[in-house]
């Protein structure tokens, strides 16, 4: 385990709680963070970012990132974990649910091109089906939340066992 003054990774929690399945990452973080706090946050700097933007990645350059979000392009309720290298490899895969947002592979690719520091991390996504207005999750997403939480925890654990950089610890604002 790491001390409270070390940042193991920044957790970027994406989505909109008022758009059904788009809020899955927020619901997962709400369930996950109390347990992390009991364990001294395990060096997790968690931030709610809404829609992922290039600036979110640039401001965290050189700190491992874990992006959690609902995605289209994968079956509803399916949980995936991909490295940033896999995301930018050119293969079409998970995409943000918003039609006006850049696909995550492009956000990561552009941020990597703009940054002088390395930008690396993991994407943990869950396939969504209902992005309408409301706070209820679709049945496939609701049933897959335990698997989604386990995948997020596994991503955190993968960095928790690696050497870290000093930094602060925050919470999802």
C-alpha cells in the first residue's frame, strides 16, 4: 500500500448522472470511493470530469490515468479495460456516448501529441444502451455494476503495486 501523500493514479470519472446509463461511472465511483477512503485512498486522485476533454489529460501528464466511462460500440453491460496504447492503435472500439464528443482514442492521441510529458493509463468502460433523460440505469448496466467496480479496482491495484510519484490526494468534486 502507498502512503496518503503519494498519487498512484488519477481516476477521471466521466458521464452525466441525469442521462441514464451515461451516469454509470458516477454511480460506480460513489460506491467505490468510501471503501478507498477507508484504505487511505490508496493514492487515488479521483476527479469527476463530465465529458472527457484533452485538458483533463494534459493537466495530469506523467501521472498514470484511469478513465472510467460508459461507452457505445460495445454490448450493453459489457465491461472492458484497455490501455491507452490499445485505444490509439487505430482499431475502432469504445466511444463516448455523446455524438458531439471526440472519440476517446482521438482525445488520448491528441493529448499525447500536445504534451511534453508521457500520458499513459487505462480506460475502464461499460457498454450502455439508454442515454435518455433520467437517473435510472438500464438492466444490463445495473446488473454489470459489480463487474465494472471490480474492473476499476483492478485498474487501481495495477498502479498501486508500481512505483509512484509524490503528489496530493483528492476526491470526486
